[in-house]
C-alpha cells in the first residue's frame, strides 16, 4: 500500500511518523512537498501528543535527538492579565509538551525517519496542481498514484467546502527576538486588543500579537505591541498573517483525509489544535487498516469534536480579561453565544463524571479543567 502525505509542515511531518510507525513493512509513505516554499517559522508550541508520537515511532527523545530544534520543555501555559492574579494552566505530570523551531522540524525528523524507515519512506518534491480519486486510487498531477492521501497543505484558497466559525481574532503580527527564552511555559498575555503569545526557544523567542482587524487597525496594534514589549518594532521586522476561523465540512472524502490547517484552524490558544490533528490521524488509521469506522462516522465524530474544541476556546474567553475595551466586550458576547448549546452542557457532564472520562470529548483531562476553571472563574463549575 502507498500513502502520500502532502506538506512538510508540523502536521505533515507528524503524519509521516504516524503512518510509518504504526503500520507493517508493506506500507510505503511518500511526503509530497516543495522544500522551497516558506513556512511561518515563529517557533511553535506542541501538545503532549507530539513528543509521545515521536518517541513511539522514532525513539526520538528531545534531550538527545532534538538539539537542532532549539526545543524547550513546556510545562503549561502562563495566563497574564486575563484576571487580577496571573496563573498557569499546567500540563499534568508525567506528561509534557515542547516548544520547537518549526523551520527545522522536517529536516531533523526526516533524518531520523530515513534512518529507521529507509526502505519505506521517500520524498517527492513537486508542486501540487491536481488531486483526483476513484474507487481504487488517488492520482496527483495526473501522474503519481497512491492508495490514500493525507492532505496537509495548509490554509485553503477556497472556503466553499468549509464552515466559518465565530471567534474573536483574525490577525497576527509576529516578531522574533534573538535572545534565548529562559522559561518553560507558553505565555498568553492579554492586552487591550486581544492577546499575545510568547514562545521560548534555546536561541530565540517568538512573539505574536493577536487581534481583530475589524476592531483595531494595524497601526494601533503595532503601537500597542511596542508598548507591551518595550521594544522598537516596525513594519520591517514583523511578519503577519490573517486568517478566518474555520473547519472543513468533511474531513474524510473517500481516499483523501484533510488534516492540519487544511482541516481546521480556530486560533493558537493553548495549542489545542494539535490534539485535534492527532485525533484525525488516529481515525483515518482505523478507517484504512482496521475497518472499524466508515467515512460518515469519522466526519460526524470530528465535527462533534470540533464543536467541543470551540466550546473550550469560548470557555476561556467568555469571562473577558482585565481590559474593558471594545474587543473584549465583543469577545465575551460571541463566546457566550457559542456556549449556549447542548454540546457545552454535554461536555460539562462528561467532565463531572470522573469515573468515566472520555478524553476525545475535550482537549484537557478533568483535573486540568478544574484548575483552569478555578483560576478563570472560581465558580466551582465542575464540583
């Protein structure tokens, strides 16, 4: 059997590992990508799924194998200015996550992949022009044939087959700092116009100013960015990207799986999309190899899970921050509306039921939910 993974970003690389590491010797995996295409290399924050997957499939240990990734351990997320007292949303031991240089990820991981799976792994360096499928195969560019394809190309160019999701931010200004990050958590710093993430790497830091460009101008955002960081950031030393929070209407279509930003992108908070992408690969694996799920079951399950992830994000936002600005008033309004549905009530009931927790229903363990709720609201929601 031949499987193609399109794209060599984070989800593409992890998909390669997944479909090599958990399959038999007769499965070949090809990563189809153009290495000349740029990625948004700001440093990235993972969930606990990433270091576990790398160990299970490559015996990859960041301490001994990941120095070129500039990795740092991630013990949680530090929320600053969301409430009068700052707090940390922890990763519950013995689990951990990492921060890493996503410019280097494919280079570092594929080196290990070639060492372990040299007879089963290859790269095809082309641009994708067409993808077609029939009952037996998927054909890329009318030439290259595979049994299945995992499409991780990134943000779609056409949103016809996607559903827009109502969340408050849609713009990010990115600024790297050429100094080591000497902390072991991801910063989430609330500000007048949204919030800012801070990612520590061993040789540099990545900062991203997130806001809504329908409420705040880019000029005002940059002024506020400078004020918070006490730096002289200008248009020459930032990169930026805009986005629409969205999810696919169908994640699996016959022999093609959408994953990564081709499948869903809400926003960077808590890096929880990584858990969603990992679940997609697990479902697709069962679809191909175990015959335990059909296409409709996967799509229904992932749509349900995407609703629960939306609830989680809305739960964080719904109480606002210490800032009483137009952005935060707008945010509280739309996120409280997001939570007014049965899926949120079901999520609470499942979190309450410690005796039968289902981790596929929400991105956190019950214990982590309790800690987050206590610090955000002190409401004893889950007691």
